[in-house]
């Protein structure tokens, strides 16, 4: 399914009159982001019962990428995310899938204080355990690059579970952008007993959102977001509960927007939501 979005204002100087990039395509970095969800218990007045909430925040206006936009926790895959020896709850993921999964878990812990890891008996640590000095020191060391998630987990007897990070989507930044990412989107349930906070210093107004309300706020011009965030929120808005989301089978294919002209001749950002790939600007 093809879908058009307004061309972002930041494309000025990055595309020509026909929408073609004016510079060579930047290298693409692997990245991961997590849609941390929980069941909604207090439905807004007039809405259907059930549904989910998702944790998100607005990026600081001065950020180099997605400034001022609503985003989910996440970031680039670091070299340390591919470090051998990361403990996994059996079965481990395929080797090529492991670094983005590790990055997703690491970024969620760094930015939100939520640790998607389990003990030998399958229990996730609770908020009190993660507030202890040892874990806060590890979180800060991860954020500074002084350690890796593999080392932090091995020191505490915890393991990652690939099943806790449910693949949902995969978006590749369009070629006109000067910073480009191949981002895996995951859905993860908030572990029992844990709390999500904004700890990364890159966001403002961190909160749990009703996805449908966030989509409506965007349509009204009150909540800016990039197309991947909007599409994912639309999909989350249709969910009845977290269990249903995690039971949804997804095999995400890369989706990469491109600039083209719509039926009125205006330049737009076009996306193929079936994941068949994009193209360069059409005349």
C-alpha cells in the first residue's frame, strides 16, 4: 500500500526541484527502537475499553536528528552490542539479529531505566532492585560507553530473552537525509514491578501515551512526529491489549521513503507500507 506524507521542511537544500537528493547518499547505520507498552486500564471518556499505552518522549529541539519530534526509546547499534558472550535465555537469536536486540535492550535501560532481562528462573528485576547503587552505576557506565550490556548482565546473572523484544517494523531513512539509519522497531511489555522514566537527557515531556490520542494530536498539528512513529502509533491504537500485540506475527521488511510527485504535482514523501522498497524521486 502506497501512502503519501507532506515533505518535511528540513528537505530544503537537500533535494532539487524534482525531489532528487543534491548530495551523495550518507552511509546507513544500524539502529533499534523499542515501543514499551502496557495495558490501558483507564480508557479516555467516550473510547472503547481495553487498548494499550506506549512510553514515548519529545526529543529536545536542538538535537541533530528528529529534533522536537515524538520518539520511542532507542538509538544506534554500538560496537559493544556485538560483543561475544551476551547471555541469552534459550534459544538465542541468530547471530545477525543479536546486535540490534542488544542495542534495543541497552537503550531502553539507559534512557528509561527499564531492564528487559531475566534471572535464571525467568524473573525480571523490579524497580527497587534497579534503584540500588550497583545497577544505577551500571546504567551510567552503559550510557557513557564504559561497559557493555553483555558485561553488566554477566556480572549479575541475568540474561536477555529475544522473545521479550517482538519485531514490529523496520524503517530505513530516505536518501536525502544527511543522517541515515536502518532501524528495527520492537514491541516490549513493561516488566512487572518496573517503572519507565526519562533518564537519557535527550527528551522532554516523557510520558505514557494513548496511541489513538497521540495520532489525533498529530493530525491537529500539536504533536510532530516522523512517519515511522505515526504509522506505528496507528497500529498500536488498533490493539486490544499487550498480549494480542505480542501474539501478532510480524516479519518486517525494510521500508524506505522516497520523494516523488503526487497527483497534483506536489512533492511528497511516499512510503510503500508493504515493504517492497522505495525509489528515487519521480519527475
